[in-house]
C-alpha cells in the first residue's frame, strides 16, 4: 500500500483559498495561475498538479462554494423541523462573524466562463427544496433563503444598502422569527 500524501488536500485547499483571496483583491477577471501559485506559496508545477488548467481551478472554486453550503445542510441533518433553515442562517451568521466574505470564486468563474455557473442554479434550487421540505413554514423558509442570498450578493458585488448593524439585526430577526414560528 503506497504511503498517504497528507499534504495533498492541504495544498489544494491553500490554492483554492489563494484563488478566492486574489479574486477578491484584484478582481475576478485578473485571476492567473501564476498569481494563485505565488499567493499560496506553491510552485506553478504544484498548482498544475492539482489544477491543470485555469478552467479546472474555476470549476473547483464553484464546487467549493456549493460544497460549503451542502456540508452545513448535511451536518444539520433532519433532526427536526426547521433544522436545515437554522443551519443555513447560522452558517451565514458564523461566516460574517468570522469575517468570511461571500465567494469571489463565483464572480471569477462568471467573468472567465459563465457556463461554469450552470451547476449553481440547480444546486441552489436543491438547497432551497431541502430547506423547504424540512420547514414548518415553507414560505417563510423561502423568504429567509432569499434574504440571505440578497445580503450575500450585495456584499459580493459591493452594492450594500444596509449597514453592518442593520444586517446583524436582519439575521437576528430571521432566527428569532424562526424560533417563534416553531413555538406556534
């Protein structure tokens, strides 16, 4: 049995994080393999081992974005009504508290090859269907899902119309409202 390569996932994750950082800092259209390798502290050959083309890197950025939300929903399971919506709202809150910005990788993919986003809509639709199916109030779940999407999109595009405290209040209200709906 060949020895495990423990640095493979770590290197791949560093490369994806570097691509996200650069897309945010330089703009999505300025992402280059050389810059990503340098930002991650990896040789270009090391980057090409994980992502042989820029297209593969962008595909991985999109997949990583979708996987993070899927993982949050999977972790919540279906322990009871509203657990998936609670997990979705909580991930948004936790990302904001940790200073994790929305995925610039999606913008980079859109700028380079809009077809890379063909997978996003169906996955997001699946997330919404799972959240609605686990919800005691599917209409509220849909509205909350769309509010979070709108807040993320405004941050990603730099078109925020709410202050940080106002966003904090909206997310807190959504969680309180969810709790109240469960009690009724």
